[in-house]
C-alpha cells in the first residue's frame, strides 16, 4: 500500500505541474489512458464517449490546436494524442469481471483553472517543486481527483477477484463552468450504469471526514450573450448607428430585476460586460457573461427563460441583433440512499468520520447530469465529498490539498466497489 | 361693415361661452351649419366630409353621447344635430359662383381645450359676461377662427359678384392634439382645391401685423401606449405576475434615449405614466402618453419608429402585451409663394403690416395635412397668422384676444378670394 | 353562554355593516369603549394610548374630518367622539383584579379595507342584511376580532373571581398597511405586560382548528416616494424641465434589481406609479408606492436601506428632489413557548384541534411590534390563529367567516387568562 | 521654390513613416526644433510652453518612458530629447524682425492616431515606401501640417526682410482627443499674439480650394468614468457586493437620455464600457469612455453637467464610488473677419478658389482654445482649411493627402504674414 500512496502523490504532483483547461486536457488524458491501458482496462476515448454537439463553451479551434502543440511538447502520450487532438478529452475505462453483477461507475474530473499560481515561498507546490509550469492552475483539486481515479484503477486491477459485474471509470473534461458532463451523458456512457459515484475533495469537509451524499447543488446556466449593432460616428451621424451598448446596459439592469421566486432561492449575475471600441463611435458590439442559479432545476429554468426574454427585448428596443449561447449548465440533484449508505459504511471502515448526507447549499456541478441520468433509468447515484485540510479556499491562488486524503479516498471508493458488487 | 364687426364679436363670444372639445363640437357645428345654410352655401357635414377610420383620439361613445345631451340642452341647432351626434362634426360649405375659375379653400378650426377658465375679475370674458359655462375653455382662439369663418362666409354671400370659381369653407374639428384634419383630407374634401389658406390668430404676431406664410411647424405624433401584464401578490407569488410597470419604466427611459438625429431638431416626451393599483400587487397595467416631434416629417418618422421599437422591446423584456395607438399627428409643411404672396398683398391693403414668410420654430398643426394634400396635387397652400394682442399666452387660463383683429382677418381673407379668383 | 354567542354575532354584523378604514375607526371605537365601560373596565382612548408622531400613513385632516361626520351620523357613541375625532382611535381597557398576579394583554384590531363588498345573492352578508353600507369592507375579519375582544371582555367581567393580576384589552387601529401598532407600543401600552396574545381569524387554518403560535411573519416596510421636478414645455424648452418621471422610472427598475440576499427570503414591489399631467409637458411630479419584505427584520432592513439608496440616486441622476415617507412597518417575530403552550392547551380544552406552532410563511403584521416590545422586557408573547371556514380568501370582495368560530375564540382566550393568572 | 516643394514632401513622408501619439511626439518635435533652430528661430520647448497640470489624457509614465526609447532608436534629435522626455512635446519658435509691428502666431499640430495603416498595394504610402513603421498612423494629415509649419518657417527665414513685428510658430502636441492646446494656452504662449491662424488640411474642402474661416466647431468634452464597487461571490453572498456594472449600465442609458436642448445641436456618446472580471463575481469595477458635444460651449456645458449628475446618481443608486476625469476638451469658436478676410485674399493670390467663411458643422478642435484666448485679449483669430484630394476619409486606414497642397498652404500662409505685418 505504501507504493500506491507514493504513486498517488507522484501522479497528483505531475498533473499539478501541467494543468490544462477544460476540453484541452490532452496531456492529462493521454497519460491517464496509457496508465489505464497498462492496468488492463478497456479504453474508450474522445468522440466515442463525448457528443460533440453537447460540448458547452468549447475553446476555439485555434486555441485547441495551439494547446495540442503544448501538450505534445510537454510529455503527452503519443498513442492517444490523435484521438483527443480536437479537444474531446473524456475517457471511459471499463473493467469487466466477466462475472454477473451490477455495473458501477466512478467519475472524476481532470481540468484546471485560468488562475496564476502563487509564487510565495510558503506555498507548498512551489517549495516542493511542482508548481504550475504555465499560467493555469489546479486550484480546485481536480489533480487529486484524477490521481484518485488512477489509484482506484490500480486497486481494481490488483484485486479484481474481489469484484463482480462491471466497473467503469469516467474521467470527465471541463467540469469548471459546468461544461463537460452533459456531452458524456448524451454519448450514453452511463446508460448501462446501476450505481454511480462522483467524488470531490475538500469543499469545507475537514481532514479525515467524509460526506457520502452531498445534496445542496444549485442548478445553474452559464450564458454568453452577444449584441450586434451598427457603428457610426457619434457626433456626425448618431442616427445611423444601432447601439449594442444601450441594449446591453438595459439587459444588465433588467436581468438583475428578474422577480424573486416564491419557490426558493434564485440567483442571477452578469459578471462581465464589454462594449464599444472608441469614444466617439456608436458601439456595434457588446458581450455579456451571465449566470443564473436556482435551488432546483425548475427555479433555474424560470431564471434562464426570463433572462432570455429580457435579452431579446433589450435587443429589440434598440434594434440590434442578439446571440445567446449556453456555455455551461448544471442541474440540481439528490443522492440515492441506496448507494450513499453503503458508501458511508465504507468510509467509516476506512477510518473516516462519515455522515450519510449533507444538504448545505453548495456551488454547482455538472456531475448532476450523470446522477440524473442514472436515477432516471432506475439506478442509484451519489456525489461524495472527501475531507482534506486546505491551504486556502477553492479557486484561490494558494489552494493546496493535504495529500494524505488521496489514499483515504481510493480505499473508500474501492471498498464501495467490493460492497456494491457483492450484495 | 359696422354690422359685420358686431356680428363677429357676438359669434366669437357665443362660441367662447360654450366651448366644446375635439370631436364634440356639436353645438358649435350645428349653429355654424345653420348660419352658412342661411347665407346660401351648400352644406356638407359629418360622415360625408370625415373618414371615420382616420379620426385620431376620438372620445368614447359614452362621452360622445353625454356631450350630445349637453349640446341639445345648450342651444344646438336641431336640424343638423343627428348628423353630428356621433362626433363627426366637420363641415364643408361650398359657394359655387357658376363662373369659371379656381377652387379656393379656407380652413378654420372649432375645438376648445380642457382648461378651467380664469375667474379673476381682470379677465375680460368674466367682466363682459362670456366666460365659459363649463370646465372647458377656448384658450387658443378657435372661437375667433370660427367667427372669422362665418364673417368670411357673410362677405362672400354679400359680394358674390366679385368672385369667380368655387369657394369652400372648411370648419375642422379636433385640431388640438392634431387629430381632426387627416380625417377630412382622407374624405377628399380638398381633392379639387387649387388654393388653400389656413388661418391662426396670435401665436406671437402682434396686433395689426400679419404673416402670410408661417413655416416652422414641427411634424408630430401623439401616441398612447398600454402595457398589459398579469397581477399577482408581490409578497406571496411574485413569479406569477407579469409586471407592466417594469415594462413601462424601461420604455420611459429608453424613449428619452432615442439617439439624436444629425438631420435636425427632434423631440420626444412621455408626459404621463400611470401604473398599478395597489402597493403589494404586481402592476398588471401601465399607460403612457407619448409625443414625438421632428423638424421635418422624416425626422418625426425616425423618432416614432424608434419609439415603437423601444415600446415593443420593453414589453418583450417583461413578457407583457402592449398596445400602441396613434391619437394625433401633424406633418411639417412649407407655404407656397404662389398663394402667400397675393395673400400678403391683401393684408397690406387691409392696413396690416405684413411679412410674406416666417420660419421660426412653432408648435405643431394638423392643417399641414391639408397643405400637403393640396400641394401634392399641384395646388398652392399656406398657413397665415393674424396678429392680435393677447391677454396671456395660448393654453393659459387667462388667454384672450383683441376682438379688433376679427374684422381685419375677414377683410384680408375676402380680398384674397377676390384676387385669387380674378387672376 | 347562548346569550354571549348571540351577542358576538350581533356585534360582528354591526361592525361589518359599518366598516371604517385605519385611523378612522371612530364609530367602532366609541361603541367599543362604551360597551367596555359598561362592563366595568377602565378606559384609555385616543392620544393617551397612541403616540401621534408614530402613526404611519395617517389620512389627511380633511379625510379625517369628513369621516368624523359620517361616524356621528352613523351611530357613533357621542361620549368618546371628541377623543377620537382626530383619528387616534386606539383603546386600552384594563381590568385590575386587585389580586397579585401577572399583567396580561390581549390585542385585537378594528380597521376595514377599501374594497367594495360583493353584491352577489350568494354572499351571506347581503342575504342576511349586514352588507357594508359604504364602499369599504371588513374583508380581513377585523369585525370578528373586535367582536371577540368584546366577548372576552364580557367573560372577564362576568367571571372576574377566577382571575388574578391585571388584564389589558388592546383595540388597535390601522393594522392594514401595518400602520397602527407602533404608535401604541411607543405610547407605552405594553410596558407593564408579562404575557401578550394577539389573535387572527382564518388565514388558512380550517374550522375547529387552532395555531397557538404563528411565526412566519415577514418583516415589511411600506414607503411612499414623491419625486419633485420642474415642468416645462417638452417641445419648446425641454432643457428647462427637471423630469420627475425619468427619476421614477429609474427607481422602479433599480428597486426591482436590489440584489438577492443569501440570508433568506426578500421581496420588493413598486405597486403604484403615477407621473405627469400632460402629454407635452415634462413631468414635474411622480409618486410611487413601494413595499419591501424580508424573512427577518435584518433582511427587510437590507432591502429598505438599499431601496432608499436607489431612490436618492435616481433623483440625483435627473436633478429632482425626492421625499421618502414610511407609511407602514412590520417586523418579524417568533412566539414564546411560555405563552404558546398554555394557550395551546386551552384551545384543546375548548375542543379545538390545536398545534403549538406553525412556521409557514405568512403575510406581514404589526402586532409583531407588541410582541417584540414584550419579549425585549422579559415577557412572553404570541400570535395565535383561530380557524374558520372562509367563503373566499382574505381581501376578496366575497370574504366571509363562519360565525361559529367567534365563541370558540372567546372561550379559548378566556381560559388562557385564567390559566396564566393562576400559575 | 522647387527645392522647398521637395523638402515639404520629404518632411511629410518622414513624419508619416514615424507617427507618434499625442504627448509622445518626441522624435517629431526634436527634429522640428532642430530644423527651426537651424533656420534661426528662437526655440522654446517642453515645460516652458506647456502647463503640466492642464495636459489632458496624458499617457502613463511607463508608456512615456517606453516611447522615449523608441524615439531615441528611431532618429530623434538628441539635443532636445531631454526636454521632451516626459511627454511635454510642444514647441514655440519665434522670429523677431526687430521692427515694429504686430505679433502673429501660426499653429500646426503633430500627433498621429492609433490606427493600423493599410497594407493594400493601392495605398500610396505603401507603394512609395513611407508607410508607418509602427502600429500608429498619420490618418488625419498632421504630418502634412507639421511639414507646412517647417515650410512656412523656411520662407520666413529666407524672406525676413518682407516682414515686420514678430512671428511665432506653434507646434502643438495631442490635438487628437482635444488634449494638448489648453496646456499651451495656459502656459501663456499666445498672451502677446495679435493675429492667430490655425490650419487644417482636407476635411471636405477639395483640391485647390480654401476656406479662410471655418466656424462649425462643436464644443466637446471627453470624460473617463470609473465606478468602484466591491466584488463578492454572486451565488454565495450577492448582498456583500457593490455592483459597479449596475451603476455603469444605469449611467449609459441615462446619459443617452439627457434631454435635448432647444438652443441647438447636442450630442452624447458612451463609446466604451468595460466591467467585471468573472461570470460569477459581482463586478467591482466599470470604466466608461464618454463624450459630449454642443453647437456652442454653453450647450456642451449643459450636456457635461447633466452627464456628471447622471454619473453620480448612478453610483449613489448602487452605493459605489465614482471618479470622473476630463481627458479632452474643445470649445466652439468663430473666426474673426479681421484676419479671415486678408487670409482669403492671400489664398486667392496663391491661385486657390477661396471662400471667407464656412459654417458647416464639423468635428471638434482644441485650436479653439487658442482662438478664444486671442480674441478675448482683443486679437483676431481664425481656423483655415486647405483643400486637398483625399484617398479616403479622415481616420480611415487608407487616408492620404495630395502632396501638391503642401506648397499651396505654405505660400498662402507666408503671404498672410507679409500682409498682416505690413498693414
């Protein structure tokens, strides 16, 4: 076991050094696929496990190509590079015991954030020499998740005789911004799954603690809006312009004015607005980054639909065009006791202080799409949280996890695989 | 002539005592028609000279019926009452000399304003006992115009041998709010007219002065807007409402934000806004009174079309319905020298200090529709101003004209009829 | 007891026939005071029990005087009429047993609503001939409350030997709009109170049921806003105006855009907006009726303070003045188990199906000011709900209660007085 | 003369190749100063002729330093480099004849625009190899102006015996954005000037034509606005943010809604708006680039003051701070016939088709500050336009002048110097 612990740390630090943004996890995914193949898993990667039309907020072709070069130069595994070269970086690795039993799926995510990692001496990744080599950063723990996924794969391969049925390991791209899950769901990767477990590290749960079913997810939609008008000289021919900025400004205020809903918590935010290109020119373009949330998917849908109506009306007012693009989405979800309770018991056996369920409001997650799909077809799903000591909060430039949690996570998940396939 | 002067004063004071709002001039028009008939004119009245579908901002049937009773009780001429009972109160009185010659038209207006006339001792109509008997008031001089029209008719009848061709006297309803002219134009009353002269008293021109062609009219549109939403309890079910007030508020601000136009002067105003019926209820209705203006008809059209786009967009933003009703309209116009110059000479002969033309920006007028129609068919049209001493500005509760101007006006106009039909 | 039941119905129907709006309950309060005096209570009425400066949203002097005449003509008791003639219509009636014991207070409210009562045949008040004689209506059950207050007084007077300590009956004006309670609190009427019980009929609790402690009150502020600008001719001198409507429109939208609060439910509504006096005149005045609510008083304060900031900013934007007047206020409150539990037991003994506590979100109530004051000085307070069958919802023109509830309420309250003064 | 023509072209092309933005004309001004010194003028440069505190919209110290290096590397004249190293690049070159006579001033401007010059084959500067070496461009003809200034200096030096009094040549930085003139005026450079002539090439006047007094300048103010709020997590703690974007959006709409002015043409534009830094973060900063214009300085002041009031009100509404910085300003001006008429005669003598005066609305210009100062002290000032064939409009990437105009301009200006100092 000592060896696995070392490997977990080694993997995690390697991923930490080479962070990759969503739909660009080319180095990460090819290395992961190689290792999984080495362990004996059947590998599906790229378009086979991702629906292209359901990828939300995918980077441009130019960015994708540029990063491809970077990945190649930074140690990606050539074998799988072709298959992920267009940014379809998801992996499903299957272990079929050949024996009857349920199908289990474990999901981890692989993407990093556009955050510049701290250069302070006290920051452990700097001191221990695994600070990011580029301007991105694993500031949410997905490096740990990927490492745990590989650890779990290792234990499965080494202890396959304890298992029955089938185990699928899902390595998801682009969780940040809630963009990648839906494309794997639509590709059908959980269509045969009876039990589904997604894992996250940290998010407020202390070291040596565990939550088997985290339920407080807000449904969310991320929307990019572009207003397109016509520019003209503001002094000379103001009437010839179609002012995209005026439309955008009306949208911003009225989006904030979407009525509260008596059914529960709702949120809306326009986080960015950029319009215009010169002081004396009528602005012909304005772009907005918008986000809605709701305590339930219904509440989020209310917010999103009202928002669209505001955006279209604002465009109509000033006779400009508008494009509304959904670039991220998460739904609300509740874990199934049928999988949360066994998982809770496994955590306790691993020596963690576990609770079955927590309903505290949390952020948004697109693992909820997997959960929803599995539950709708009669299966059971949960989202568990593995406690850890954090050096700083999620999405902070000094974020760091306690690596002791890695093995705890792997053991708990492996125990759950044994338990769920032997009942 | 002394007798005519007395009659002019008598008529004017009678109309002043019994003011009637636009499309409700039932007492006025029936008395006018009776007098014109007595003088030997051929009378057309009501629907014959007005297109029902082009009457803008017509009072409701209830108001119309109620006023009909008032008119009957206050001395209307029974003979014509049926024909004006639905509020179509326009008159065209024709004098055909039987001799070859051009067709001339003189237009006056008859309606009063919803202004409560002054009760101060110094106010001449009070002192001389012809103050309004109701809550309306002739505060713009249309009582004088109607009187001048009758005076002109008298001189025509008494001096018919000096004239040739045909003379049409047009008594128009509902000039205030720019509502009545278009319906007479569309009924074709100036289709055969070669020379057209509209007359206004006052508006800044001093006693014994005359302007033969007043050109500074602003084109204008008067628009009533109604937003229709759905009410709901603002505390209990805010999401069930469709907030008409929010739409209206957005419309108000964005109407003010219609871009300036490099082609010339534009104006826009929302003069009234009423929305909602209770503090804790989402407002399900909001009504706006809007007005656009432009130095030219094109500029006003720009304003009006942009305004409609704002109104529809505001409704769309908050998912409410909207109704846009045109309740008044005037266009811009320029007098024809071919009629302005002879008219100018006649004014000078009458002893007035006259100028051919004035381009100072003035208010709006729907006589411009007559002018435009006549000019478009190859005729000549002008709008002249008869100077007078005013006791107070137009639309003021102490407004009063100097009655000495009445005969001056009649003589000038009669001279122009002689001149124009003898060239 | 049969007699009391008859009396309760008689009182209630009399109050129902003669509804009076808040701070105008002159007929009601003088009749109540007379009856209480007859029963032997010590009466305090008017300014003695109301702080003039804390009366919110009081009608104008003209309205007050006019209603005074109405009250006199409709059977008000002359004896007390002087004391309530300025609209200070609150009463505190005290029964001092002379024996040691706690001080109890029971509060009922007396005002009606500006709703025109149904004239349908099926409406019981019409059929039984106690429909409102004017255009107001008891559509919230305060007629029943006042009747219950008199019934409780009757039982106290007739069974005084069962009681100890002191009993205060508070008849509050102007509960609608949350306007009257604070002025009685500030006059000190509950400064000596150990136990406080407010009562409401209906609001969702079915016949023969009872809630001893209703807790879901939203804190609320009712605000009237007046923007004062300068009018000018919109065509002629737009720059000379100061547009109050523009300020108001900005306020409306931005009030709706006050950010949601993570601490719990908030609400805001502008229910009425009236601005401007003529289509072509820059609006020099605009008035708004605004309401904020919050799950707690802190949340309501957040909304109210943000709202004030929006209003002042909107005025500043367009250089107009603004006046903000608080015309109603309620806070959030939680009942004390120390009084709710005994009350619950008394309800059960009366034969009602009772529950100690309900936390369902309800409307707003200014009885919360009494509760807060009593609790802050170490006493115990609760707000109980007496179930009844309703013919239609509160504030509906067909609202009607089942009169069988009246005696149930009186008995429960009397039992609580016995219990609380004998512990 | 042939030689001078060649020199004019050479100078112009050299300046065209090395364009420099406002307050960064280090290469240009040092070369100009060297040449003027060589010709025998007395040179004042830098802080001596510019008031530091009145420089509007000056680039940052970093930009200034960086450009200084560029200038050094691209052929700036070392002698004057120190004096302009901080971006005070204005020059006043004086020729004192020693004989009695008036003081004349000729002003040209030197700065370029942030426009990327066309790379199309048909573009003459490309074909003739003087296309810009950097990303800036002389797309408004200031390269021609500077060349004309040097040509005029040459003729003055070579024909000094024809002149009397004193001639001052003013080379102004940062005319684009209307930023540089005021600082030279405040430094007193025209305090002793009797006749002032500013020159522009093109702007609609055709080749071989000349306008001696161009009057249609709009007064203008350029304003940068920064709203400063507080960021917070839009999902987690929306109430802790202070939303700068909401303030900015309100400002944008209400700036567009500043009422039209009956006194003449006004304009307002928000050309750029940038706010926020992340989709789920309350925006803590928003910046706006605003511009007002007016047919007169009074009208522009009306717009600017109303705009400030809108900006402050918008900040107040959402409780954010705001900074308003004036970064450019021009006033309206009318040329003096006392200098325009002699200049007109000189143009005709040069063979140009000249008109004394043109009142067509044009853009804005800060030469108006010089004109205003000279006229206020009793002198005479004009702004003349030298016609030329343009390859494309001003501020277009294909802008180019016909170099034949250069000598025409120089000769006309020199003739005016002779004429005005010999009267």
